[in-house]
């Protein structure tokens, strides 16, 4: 885990203002008792250097990262699918990833496949430095 410039942005970074606000909102969401993270299985889809891992762990979540390299618990295969079973996770989070994805429909489909069945909503948090939206997106089943 490397919190680095994304989780702890410095004011001299060109994207400091956006990253600072994103960090503030994400910390608030993770502290919200309405989001039951204690023992939740969380997949960070496109985790990179895992800058938010410590925040999920502090909230009691069982964090796992997924990316295209072999350095993470879950591999993203060459075809874009996740190397995990259907319904393995309670929450799929994705931060600053969509601008790198060629087929967003397939990407969101994989996120949904990784979520456990019979949840009233599938939470997927995805934000980009270019279009930060300070909320979780819910995709009802």
C-alpha cells in the first residue's frame, strides 16, 4: 500500500484541489455508519498503488485489490475480466480508473458480477480526477 499523492495530496500537485476534496468525501463515506463496512469484502477494481487501502481497513473492511499486474490479490485478465468467483464481494470500489477503460460497459458488468447476489443495491464508487462526483453510485439489481 502506498498512499502517495492520491490519498495525501500536496498543494503543489496540479490536481491537488480535486484529490483533496475526493479524500475528504471518501473519508466521510467510510466513517458513515449507514455504510456497513465492518467485515465487508471490498474489491478495489483498478487499485494501482492501493492509496485507499488503509482507510478501508480502518473502517473494518476486508480489502482486496485488483489490477492488471500480478502484484495484487485479484488479477484483471487480458480480456478485462476479474479472476474471482461471481458474487465474491460486498462492495466494489473504483477510483480514478474510468478514464483508462476502453469498454466501460464490460468494466461495469465485471464489477456487478463480482458483487454478491441478493443485495438491494450494488454500490460502485468510481471517480476520476477530471470529473469527481462526491457520492457513491448505486446500481439496483
